[in-house]
């Protein structure tokens, strides 16, 4: 069961299915070479986690991103990360940060940038020494990855990299005040682009009757 859940969650979070796609239990069980029971249980769990949805008498579907929900998640992420930095303001020290992924193909710059952003989110959350905030940060990352991937592959990718580098530099430089400013700048600019990103996703969403 755990492996089926993990595999389906990975496929959903990385959006290997189209937004709004019908997740047929029998087809998934055939693809994963397991019985329908663990597939159904995994889909129920993913529904409970807010990663997919159900429709009465129709079954399970991947989510079509909702602007208000995505914006709320980004706002929650911002509050969590800002509070982590604020909590350590008086004894702030240089944070251990990620390095480059040697196993990540250089051509996959979009996914690499997305992973770097999400790892940095979690590293900042860990500075709070609060495991629940780390868990919450990870959930926000998972539920907003699709729009983040689009943003990281857009014409704004250079701006995202520049802002990410500025935040990393502030963290390495042990400057809590500067790190908070750079975090605000990074997440605020991303949130201003959500409307156009979600509109793009919805316009190409799956229609499955």
C-alpha cells in the first residue's frame, strides 16, 4: 500500500496527469501491476491531503488549479517562512544551504530551479526547529508545484533565479533582516504572476466526460 501511495503521489505532485484528468482505478491498477484495493485506498488518501478531488458517482480526478486556493497556499507558505526567520532574528547564523544536483541534467533547468526553491523553503522552515512547520511547508510545496514549474519555465525564470540567489546570499551572510526582505521580494513577485499562470493552466485543462 505504501509503495502504491508513494508512486501515485509522485505522479500527481509532478503533474504527470493533466489537470482535471479522470483517474481510472482499473487503469491505474493495471499500470502499477497491483490490485484495485491499494489504488483506491491511495486515491482516498490523496483526496484527504487535498492533492486530488472526487466527484459523486464519477470517481477521482486531478485538480484544476484554483486561483484563490493557490494564492492562499502561497500566502500560508510566506507566513511560515517569514515566521521562521523572525524567530531566529536574535541568534541568526549562516544557514547550511543546498548545492547543485550533480545527477540533474543541465537541460532540465526548469525542474532544477523548482527543486532549488522548494528545498530552500524547507531549509528555512527547519530554522524554526518546529517539525510541524516543516511538514506544512512540504505540503504547500507539493500542492503548488505545478504553478511553480510553469513559472520557473517562463520568461520570468531569470528574475526567479536572481531573487533566489539574493535570498541565498542573505542567508549565507547571516543577515536576518536582509533575508526577510529578499524572501518578501521573491514570494511577492511570484504571487503577482499567479493569475496569468492559473489562467494558462485552466485554459488547457482536460475535459473528461
